[in-house]
């Protein structure tokens, strides 16, 4: 069986070093399963949020799910149709970055340093999701790297915002994402590994009411 060093795979695919493995209290961490090696991963002992372990033996602290439903997609004719898609829990080896800018108007201050700032609002959240599609017999809907890859493509084809579920998103009041870009890489000599990158922005339902 292939030997996958998860820490090395993240560094090769995304340049991310010192990827941390959280070992929560109350959830035992079994030995490395066949085919996986976590020797290069730092273990943090004081996290208690995990509810279950992945097939790789890593506790899933903040699982992320794309909620299924009837979404807008394009027919081959270019028309919009509603198409049913199942729920998809993102692979256990997934990292998320969040950032948001403020929408500001600045005016130079005369006879003084600095600027006068007038804030109009907040921009959308930019959400970068990076992860590894790996064999996972415990995954509820996609147990191979290729099946996870296909599920990600299904959601990327949506001409709509995607409902996202997860504590990291709920804490920032993010409930919908628009997938702006998707990227799949190759790791040389690792045919069972598919790194992915999703560049997303938050979305929300806004009703515009015009003057009568």
C-alpha cells in the first residue's frame, strides 16, 4: 500500500509547513492506519471540539459540509435548470483561510498628517479552502480521492451560491459561498492524492427595495 506523509503532502501541494494535528481530550487517537504517516505533524493536546476521528486517525475538529439541494445549473443549451445535489462533507485534510476588507473612503487632511476615513460598509468574506482528496473508507458519500474530486466538481458547476455548514463559517455569519475558482494539482508519484483549492466569496440574501 502507498505510504502517504500528510505533512509532506501539504508542503508539496500548498507550501504549508508545520501542519498541526489536534488531539482532543475524550477522543482517543489510534495508531497510524496502513498507508499513512503523521511523524512530521505537531500534536496539540488541548483541543476538545472534535466529535469523531477520520479514517486517517486524525480528529475532525471543524468539519465542513456543502449542503445539498436543488441548485441552479446550466443545460448544454445554456438554459438554467434546477438540479439535485447530495450533501458533501469536505475531506478531513482541509484547511480554510478567511479574510475580509472594509469599504472605506479616505480624504487627505489639510495641514495635518494622515487621512479622514469614512466607512461605508464591509466587503464580502474571501474564503480560501485548500485540502487533499485521499482514500477515506469512513467518508459518508465519497470514499476515494477520485469520488471526492467528482463531488467538488459537482458543486463547482453550480450557477448559484452554495449553502455551507460548519462552526468556522457560522461564527462569521457565513452561510452561503460562491465558488469563484477551483484548482486541482498533481503530486508526482502519488496517484491516490488530489490536492484541491477553492477560491470563494461569501454571499447573502439581500432584497433591494426601490422607491415607488
